[in-house]
């Protein structure tokens, strides 16, 4: 197979990671991130859509003296570690979320004027665009990149237990099961992600930061190393804005993976709303020897307004894809736990056969392709060898097994026996406990068709948003006339 990774096209940089692993669900991420930050000597950089100082990084009192809660933990580190700078870059509009959900202003206000723990707001983006990268870099030695925000509602284990008492908001409210994923890696690839974070910091604050030089090794204590000396590509979405040229490497990488898949394309995403991706999938489904394509989504989008736009767009694109699926090789499913409660899918993963794994912050929606800021990492077997190929297929089998409540070996056995991921899922899936449920199709009303065709909430590129909003409102008045 010819490599899909081309610097300047499907990725920004390709650099070696001395160690790398995938972390599934936020309980593991929070614990390992805390462990790595405890080893920081010079720099902690946190770049994200949202942060909440009140969340617990660990749910039980740790053996060390450091606090459990994020805000107290960062202050504790800053006081005890001379020479350590902690920088947090948060989406500026996301600050509204912090205020409305009751987050204490103590940390927010003090960090905005602090020199040791600095909080800055990222407003360097087009109107209605979001800064959506989710990065944590420690000393330029270890980096995390994925889909998990350090905020409320994210914590969960891979068991997704019904009514888990640990899964509560800082205000004490019960929260539903949540599925997510991130990566952790070290070496030159981590330093390159640190460069990306510093570039973003400079765009937002106009302050240029120097690379970090230290002999530290902040790899988390209990984090298993899945891969060693592997090439990692970093891909970005950056919207055109004030001298910044449009960058759509993630979109190019997704389309290249869809074209490259031979037998199986496995996708996890918060949305299924990108027309360009849906059309590429439809084209492959129309091929007699094309791949099976399995998409794992949440049952529905969060919130009324988001559901109005994103769920209607999903249904419209499902119709498009299903019409092309003459060989029955497409499934779009959502996971439920043992109590049949739907698990919200926030992970952003794409796996093509045992060839390519992509994981990061970018969803299958238009915004992630060109309007928000995004960062993904990509591992390709043709670049890094058979060990990587085996691990990529193992990751896919582990994710499927998590969703249907079985051992990964059972998924592997069914795949080897029948050569079909869809068959493996359907033969192992259960209808009375944990499993995967088909997303339901239905016909859209005229008003919903207008919503699905509108790019007001999910624009592809940063041009004429106000004009599109005006046009949408005119169409809506006409529809309801």
C-alpha cells in the first residue's frame, strides 16, 4: 500500500514517538495525565475547548499529597515546583459555559493575572468558530492528543456502569455514561505537538514561547507502552483568519483513509454530518469489492439546538449512504450499557483495516473539516511495520468488544472465521444487555430538510457566516409561511 501520509497534504509533520499508546475513556486519561504532570519540571501546556477546575482527576484519595481536583492540583504543583510554568489556553466563548454552570471564579480570575499558572482565552478564530484542539504537553517530552476535555461530564470507565456514583458533576448531579479516547506519546513527536501548542498560544496571546529543554521523563507511572519507535503524523484543521491560511489536513487524511480501506473502515464520531465524507463513503459502498464501513455514533446529539441541526443532517446523510449501499456493507450504530442506557460517544477515531489509525479532536462534521481548530494524530503501518499493523487491528477489536460487552479475542475469532466485521458484531451483539443498537432512519419534514441543508450551525469554511445565517432565516420564514 502506498502511504497516505504526505507532509503538507494529509498531515503537518511526521515525527518519531519513542513510546505511544491509546487511552480509552476519561478515567484513564485523567489518572495518567495527573501522573505525568506530577513529574513536570519546566512546562505544562493545556490547550482545549473547555476546562473545569472542579473536576476530580482521581476518584480516590491518592497516596501522594497532591489534591484530587484539577484547580487545586495545578496550584499545588506551581507552589512546590520552582521553575515550572503552567499555561492553559481555553476557547474564549467556552468561558460562558464556565460562568453559567457555576464554576468558581477564584481560579479563573486569579489565573488570568498569574505568572505561574496562566489562563488565556483563545479568540483567534472566525465568528462562531470554536477552538477545539485537546492537547496536554509536559516539558515537550510527553504529549496527550485526543478527544477528551478536562471538564464536567467526561469522566467514565470502560465499564460504563449504570448509575455509577463516581460519575457526578461538581454540583452533585448524576451524569450519563460517556465514551471517549486520547493518545499519549513521547519523544520528538511530543516535542512537535508542543510546537503546535506554542503556535496556538502565540496566535491567541501574541506571546512567543521558547521550546522547553529539560532532562525529565514524565511518562505516566502505570501507563502501558503499546508501541515503541513509531512514526506519528500530526494533522490539523485551521480556518482562514487574519493572515492564517486555510489548513484542512484532517479532511484530506480522512478522505485518503476512506479511499485506502480494503476490507474494513471503522469509525467513532460524535456526529455523522460531513457531506464530503458521506459522499466518499457512498462511493466506496457502491464498489463491488469495496470495504465494510461501521460508524459508531451517540444515539442523538446533546441539547435541543444541537440535535435540531446535527441529527437532521445525520438522517439526510444516512439516506444518501444507504441508497448507495447496494451490497449491505454499511452500519451506523450507538452503544448501550448493561441497563440498555445509551452511552454518549464523544471519541473521534478512524481505523482503516490494520493499516491506519487516526485519533484526535475532529468529528465527522463540516466544522471539523475546515471551520474549527482541530488536531489529530495518525499512525500508519506502511510507515512503521508489522507490529503497528497488529496493534491497529487489536485497538479496533478492543473498541468493538467494549461496545458489545465481550472479550476482544471473541471479536478477533469471529473476524478470522468469517472475514466480516459486521458479521462479528451481529453474531456477538446482544439485545438484552450491553451492545450496539442501529440508529433509526426516518423521513424528514420540510422544515427539517431546510435545517439539514443549512450550514449555519455546521459551516465548512469561514466565509460569509452572517450572510448564510440571513439566508437561512429567510428560508425558514418562507417554509413556515
